[in-house]
C-alpha cells in the first residue's frame, strides 16, 4: 500500500485524497489492531518502544501525516511477525522429535511378523528391527549381530555393537543387520519418550528474554510522554504535544537495531554460522558462564589408538598385525581406531578363522594359526585373576586387553582426541570475553571426561550425566547468570533450549539444530569465537545507533516543547535522525579485519 501511495503521489500525480486511500487502508487494517494491542499493554503497565510507536500512529493520523504513520505500522508489525516466527520455531523442535520416531513396530509372534501401532507394544513382546530402521522401544537383543548408532541418545560418538544380551535404546538407528529384541519398557516409558517429555518441560519454562529495544524503550517511552505532557501543560497548546510525539517516534529503536541484527546475521551466515534466534546475538556477549558437552565439541568425536603397551616377548608390529586382522570382522567402536593404526603402520593382514564375539566376552578368533582374544581388563581378571600383577596400572580413557595363545600380550589405550585449539580457546574466554565460569558436562564416564578437562583447562566437571541431569545443571546455572551451552546431539537438545544461548555444532541432528539458537556449520571452536565477536560488535553498533538517535530525538523533543520545532519540521528532523542511525547500523554488515583473538 505504501508503494502504491508513492506511485500515485510521484508517478501519476493524483489528487491528495486518491493518494491517501492506500495509507488509510494501512492505518485502519494494520494500525488499528496494533494500537488496540498496545492499549492493552499500557493497561498492564508494560511500557516499551512499541507503545511509543502506537502513540506515534495515533498522532500521525491526528496530524494527517498518513505516510509516517503507515511506516510506523510497517515497522511495528514486522517486529511482531519476527517474534511470532521465533515461537513457531520453538514448537518445531517437538515436531522434529515426533516425526523422527516410528509410529509402528514389527511384532513377531512365533514365525510371523506383523506391523502394529507402537502404543500396542507391551513388555516382553518380541520385535524385529530391520536394517537402517529406528529402534522403537527399549529392549534386549534376542537374535542377531550388528551395530546401532546411539549417539542421538547417549552422546557417545561410536557405533555400538549389538549381540544377544545387548541393551538397545529407543531412538537408536539400526545398522545393516536385522535384530530381534524383547521389549523391556512400553513406548511411553522408553528413553526417547523421556527425552521428549524433558523437551516439553524445557520449552514451557524457556526464559523469555526482552529485546534490546524494549529495554531502552522502557525509560525512553515514559520520558517522551512526560516531555510532551509538560510542554502541553506549560504552553496550553496541544500542538506542542503533537510536535513532541512526532519527533519522539522511536525509529532508531524500531529500525536501527533490527538493521544491526539483520546485518550481523548476514555476516555470521557468510562465516558458516547460522543464527536462528536474533536474541542470541543480543545476549551472547552478556553471558558469563559457558557449558560444553564433550563429544564433538571439545573433541573430534573419533577414538584414536594412543598407546600400545606390549608385554615382554611380544613385538608391537606383530601384535598390531594379529589384532587388526581379527578386528576387521568386528563392529566394536574401537575396531576402526585399530584398523586405522594398522593401515598407518602398514602391517601385514592375515587370514582369520573361527571368529566369535560372545556377549560380554570380547572378540575371539584364530589368526595365522594363533588364538587371539580381545577383551576388557575386568573380564580378563574374572577369567584369570593371577594376571593382575602383569597388567599396567589403569589409566583414563578406553582400553582393551590382548591375549595371544592365552598369554597376556598387551594393552591398547584409546582417546577421543581433544581439539588442538581447545586449551588456548578455553584460556582466552575469561580475559577476552568476561566468561567467569567454564563447565564440562558429559554423559561419558569419569576418566574420559576428566582427561579431556585436564587437557583443555576446565575445572568444573560433570560426568555420566543424562539429558535430564544436563537440563537441571543448565537451569541452575542460568538462574544465576546468562549461559551459553555448546552441544551436538539429541541428548543435548533440552539443555540447548534451557540455556540463554544454545549453540549446536554441525547438522548431525535435525532436533538439535531446531533446539539451538545458533548453528555452527563448520564444527570448530574458532566459529564460537567468531560468533562471540559478532555479538559484541552488533551490541556496540546497535547501542551507538539507538542511544545516539535517542539522544538527538530528546534534543529535538526539547526544541519542539519550547515551540522552536513545529510538527512538520519535527517529522523532517526525525527522518534525518533515522537516516543517521540506520547508516551507522549498516556498518555491522562490513566484515572486520579479524574475528578471532586466540591462538589457533
């Protein structure tokens, strides 16, 4: 309608009444509901920048400044549309969760398999999970050998081997082999359902942050109204009040701040950082606590063979050759690390026979005529307690024990490699970004988490944490100060939503990216630092534009209240102020020389 008005006014040079018809439609159809909503806010004593905009709409109608009023309607309705979109995005998290879960299960009775609704599955029912399907329920494997990707639920980065007796979790993705399982819980009591319940609770109690413009408008709006009323009272002329209101139209708040935010979102996107919630840009620089998940954030999410401790009489290369030749047939999480080390060492691959992997007993087989067994320290000492003195002291991280011809041959140790820049990144957070508290919260076991914490310099450590416990920790911390949570799995989604700013690494999960305020496409700590700098820069430039524009507006209001600035001149003055504020805000989209201030 505004565009049609401009065409009628400057292109076709129509009569004034004809020119104003589109603007009347804007003010009546768009302005009336906005003004009514703002009146309701005023009754509840909620004074923000949008309230002053509502007053400006009414004043513009009274002054017959229909174009100015229509522009205010456009700006105000645009802001409300953005907030409505954010609310819809929040609810889409639960939709993503529910869509991911299957609605039917394959029930096996005798030799027949039928598809039945998931809610009809009872405890002790036998189900079949076909290759690449999502496990619908918590249970125990009865038949089949394969792997499942449980990273969505547990936070572990590995493909977990499944053999008869193994536990399976609802929501895990099956591998290439069909598995027959026995249901141990109903669908509503399963692990995945529990996470959905936590998500719902987290969404309902998600803190509602006030926008920067509202915070500034909370004192600017009453001040502008007060100046107008005083001018009217002292002069006895209502035109003075109208003049002050026209000058007071908070365009530096309604335009300059959104321009700065949009420019920062654009700058972040060019650096592979997707900002889903604009309030994250406004608040990230005010956060004083940052909470990290372990896997895939401060680590690379891939186990690496770090130590080969061989017993006397065994050559490391020969042991690696025998072990690697057997691990080729295993789906254990550490098999990939052993195979990688074997390829790097260029050792010989032997034929393997009589391969077996009994539940809980490790991997066994015959390689080059020798019996090889790969198991855990705990299982080995149960079988052969006399070997306790031969084993080296237990250390942090993952390990496996190797027996060759029933003799202890060595121990392999593994680590989920910490990011090389983790220590320098953590150390720079306090002096450069005023982060007073860093925390590591993980579902992994204590030795792994503490090892990583020591490597990167984090003192506040929480291990073996479920999604519910992670959420509780984040809620507790957020009560005291603004928080940033960094994670990358579905098990992190509730915590991402509960934190002041949730940052997700990569696109490993639709649910995680829907729950996060910020998505880092290129999973690196450098991008976290870039986002923090973009946030700080946005706040600085936005405040410059808003406070500078408001300062000039206050000066204009004082002139208008003294009678030196009539309404028409006041409107022109306000437009000049708006242009200056917006031009300054546009600077935020220009890339600075550097956005990283730690050693990579």
